[in-house]
């Protein structure tokens, strides 16, 4: 049941995203009476930016964890005994 609920939410989210893209193109064409071919470029740049920010947050967590582990004296002692003995 939980899998079905998650799949339903993912499907609705994807559908809303596609509908927003289609509505944006429709509104631009309706107002300007000219198809704006740059609309897809803006969507691509936005998706790339979101992906980059998501990756940066992931790497920031990894770096923070590594720094905290290296500064924590208990983890240094534990690492010494597990790696070198």
C-alpha cells in the first residue's frame, strides 16, 4: 500500500510538472502569437541548476561528515585500532 501511495504521489508530481511546461508554452504562444523556442531552454537551465544545487548539498554533507569525523578524538582512536591493529 505504501508503494502504491508513493507511486501515486510521484505520478501526480510528474504530471503537474509536465502540465506546467505545457501551460507555459501555451500562455507564451497565446500572448505573443509566436512560439517561443527559448521556453525549453529555460526549463533545461532550471533543471540543471536544481541538479547542481542538489549535488552541492550532498557533497557539503559528505565533506562536513569527513571533517567532523577527523576532528573527533574518539573516531580517531577507533580508526587507529580498527585500521592499524
